[in-house]
C-alpha cells in the first residue's frame, strides 16, 4: 500500500523480494561456512524455480554468479576457479589483424561446470552502464 491507501500494482515485486532474500542468504551462508559451499545450492535452486514460476528475469550480475549445473553461488576462490585463457582457435573469427582477445573461464569446484566470458576492454553490462550515467 502506498500513502493514499491504494495497493501498488508492481508486478512481481514480492517475487523480487524473495529472490533478493535468497541471494543474500546464500552469500551469508557461503561466508559463514566457506568450506561447505553445497548449502548455497538449495538457495540457488529455489531462486531458479521462483524465477521460472513467476516468470521473473534475474539480473545478469546475479545470473553470472549462479552455477548452471549445481546452482551453487559462485564466488571466486571459494566455490569457483577463475582462469584467463586465449580464445580457442575453433571459436576465433577470421580477421586479418592479430586478434589477442581472451576469455575468462569460471570452473565450478563442485560440478566442474564451466562458464566462459569473452573479455572485451570497452564492454560493460547494460545495468552497469545505467549506473554510470546517473
Ligand atoms: Zn556447479
């Protein structure tokens, strides 16, 4: 309810609050018990199922920190191994100039699921661009 006594009709606000709570709870749980990251997979699985049921989209910055395999929260050094590698020859586009682009590889320590992000020097997520302009 807002100040005038009418109900606000923000679609999915309750769902977003639940997702936010689960994400923060998984961060707290991982910091409290860093040697047992499996407990965060329960929160991750709940986040994915709530997002699917209510048709809510997770923010990219949140989505990048959840393992696709076991849904564990990915924190570098605690539950994920981060390496920087050159782009494999099979994925390179043919260009005349020497392309020295690299990828950042996140390998989950529990299920060995791999996420790869291409490193572009001038690239930032859309959400981060909006934060810079305000
Ligand atoms: Zn995993």
